[in-house]
DNA sequence: GTCTTGTTGAAACGACTGTTTTAATCGATT
DNA sequence: AATCGATTAAAACAGTCGTTTCAACAAGAC
């Protein structure tokens, strides 16, 4: 019934001192959970890799699940500090007065940081843990959304919104998803992509070109999508405009039910 | 030692007759593997849901893993037949003579089919199984790559290549990834996205607008990226040509090594 | 010294796992 | 009707799982 076990003292921070049984457990658990997943990892594996006893996991973290949650917390706190290391983003109003060149530089750095954190070797546990969380969401997922994804998305929307000031918010959101989607794609389908490339990991040159392409492609996408009204697909030019709708939100028409 | 158990007769086809113990097992396993994953699903769960005995799984499929592999095979055969139902794509040479409007229609249908198969409710097991296979690749992954992903990618490259005939193959490949990535994003981060939308599943309107946006955004990206020479990263432009941009392709310059 | 408190070690518990064994059942063929 | 193969049912097997128990140990307080 020990009182100092860290599952009673939420202390999320916990610098990685490395020594100490609980830290070694956390490190071992991070690696194994990322590599094999929650169910496929036994606390005996974790204890063995940490050079600790089977009971130590329960003593320090209450349960296997508690250990897993702690792993996720620490990992996303790490990512967050990585992403925030360039300082805060200027407020939206300021961004809108920045030059296009500056905005593009901001966007580029965002994309490059994402690639560095999630995709470029040496692979960190972040990506695998996130992928697993998308397969089997746990109690931590809402926390990750609120504390990590929402703010990151908001900042991206600020940048993109400044790049296409005439576009409505919904369009800006979709554009952010398009940009982030392009990047995460390389992480999510990594096993497939590596096999098609015939590599063991992404070459540095590959991730470099990936970043450049995503930015270029996205700038083109923004240019086309971001001119005021949302262009419908088979774009009958802007007049007849039959079925009501005032322009932007209007999705597309026909061809919706494919076949 | 039964001789007719289907793990001895690979018979991948196997129409879904529905009755028959082995079919019920396969259906139950498909749903449970998709929902909970391989390790978190026990053959007792599967047998119970199929109204069969615990031993029937091993009798018909040899092992739990054999059952899982069969599930994946059938599932991707299904997807393939769904995608191919519009008939074969014209050969590349023919595509290059098609009008831009026709090519865009082809691209649009591809995107819409992907969304329909992978994302739009009612959710099919395909997406979840694919996501899990990206977390923990099995022996089937190479088969899926060769029999499903490679041909699909090749067809996409044919369409995109015809849309930007001046672009080198590597650029076409990257563009295909950008397009597919935008779509798959919505499937891979679905738990996060649904939480941010405050919905239980993607509304029909949402997936409609998603398809329209992806096509529009991508056409813009193609237009910018697809004009001739590949915009290399640090691209010393082909001649002095300071940074008085000529507008279009010129990639980005410096800023490659973020920090 | 003793007592207290925080931590580790070894062993065991009960539940559940994938798999195998053995017998019973069904259906068509002879 | 008898036979034989394919299929199903029930039970058991050996192993692993997360978790708990409890004794041993360390170190500071008194």
C-alpha cells in the first residue's frame, strides 16, 4: 500500500532521469507498447527489459493500464514541447499582416517539424503510439485531443487562414486537414511505403523531398480552393446556381452517390 | 485431420453464402478482428458469436492466425472487386489523349470510391483491418501490397500522369500520395476527427464535401507542382535568376534544414 | 538499538489463452 | 442397413496473463 508510488501522484512532468526503477519501467514500457501494442506486451516483458520485478509495475503505476496511460501522457508532453520549441505563434490579427513569404515560411516550418517528429528516422515512439491510439482509443485520447491536437490545429488554421483570407472557416479547416493528411499519410502507411520503396526506413533525402513536395502541393491547393467562394466540382461557373445555396458552404452537387 | 477444412484448400473466393459454420466463423472473425484487433479477440468470442464450438475455428482454418489471414484475404478481395466495378482503366497512352474534363471525372470517381469504401458510413471492416495491419504488419501485408495497393497506385498514377504530362514520374508519385493521403487521413484519425466534430460517425454531408474538397485542393496542387521540371528543394534555379520568382514551379529555397 | 516508511524480490492465485483430444453426430454412398 | 468421411461437441491440456500476497531489505527518525 505504498504511498509514494507515482500512480497516486500524477506528476506528469517527471524528467527522464533514467535511473530509478519507475523511470526504467516507463522507458521500457514506452518502447514495448510502441513496438508491439498494449495487448501484445506483457508486464513481464516490461519488467525484464527494465531489470525490475514483475510486481514493480503494479507498485509504481497501479496497473498495466495505468502504466500505459502514463506512457502516453509523457510521450505527448514530449511532442508538445518539441513542437513549441520555436516559441508561440503570433496572434491571428498579426498573422494577417504578415507577408505571403513569411506565412509560407511559417507553414513550411510546421510541416518540417511534423515530419521530423513523426516520420523522419530515427523513429520516435510518438507515431506508433498515436497510430495505436487511433486503432483502440483509450481514456487518454480525449486528453490528447484537447491538450495537443486542438491547439496545434488552431495554429495551423491561423497560418492557413492568413494565406487564404478570403476563404470561409470551413474551407480553412479542410485545407489544414489536407496538409496534415499528406504528412501523416507517410507515417500511417509506413510499412506499405517502405516495402514499395524497398527500404528499411525513410532515407533522409526522401523525407526532405517529401517536405518540399507537401508544401508546394499545398500552396497550389490553397491557391485554387482559397479564392472566396467554394468552387464546386464540375463547376458550372458562378451563375446559374440553381439549387439555392449562397456560394460557399454549398458542397458539390450530382455525382454524390457514386453509382 | 479432416480433409475438407478450408485452410487446406486456399479457395480465396468463397462467396458469402452466410450459412455454413465456416462462413459464420469468417463473418464473426471479420467483425471482431476489425473492432478489437487480433490479440484482443479470442477464438472463444468468435465461436460464440458464430454460434459454433471453440474447436471449429481450428478445424476450418487451422489456427487463429490462419483465420485472421483468411479474413484479410477475403476482405481485400472484396475491396478490390468494389473498386474495379467500373471496369478497367484505359491504358496510359489512351488516357493521355483524353480531355482534361474527362480525366478530372476519372480522378473524382476514384476519390469518391475510396471515400465510399473506406470512410463513409456504414463503416466497412476494411478500414479498421487495414489500419491494424499498419500497426502490426503480418504475412498478408506483402500480398496486399502486390495484389491491391500496387495496381491501384499504378492506375492513380496513370490518371494523375495524364493530368500533368510534363511532370517527371517521381513528381507524379508524390502527387498520388498527396491525394490518397488526404483521403486516408479521415479514416486514420477518425476517432480524433469525430470527437472534434462532436459526432458518432461522419455525416453524409461531411463526406460529400470532403470528396469535393480533396479533388479541388488536389487539382490546385497538381497545377502548381505539375509544370515540367521537378522543383528540387534547394533548387539552385537553372540559372542565376535571383529570387525574382517566375511564379509557378519554383520550389522553395532555403529553409530546408529546419533549424 | 527499535520503529517506521518506502521499495524490492519471489512465489503463488485464479482466470483466460490457443490448441488438442476424443467421442458423438450427420449425410451420402455402397 | 451398413459404412465411411466430414463435421460438430465437450472436455481437458499446458501455458501465460494481470494481479496479489508477503517476506526481506534499506534508510532515516527517535
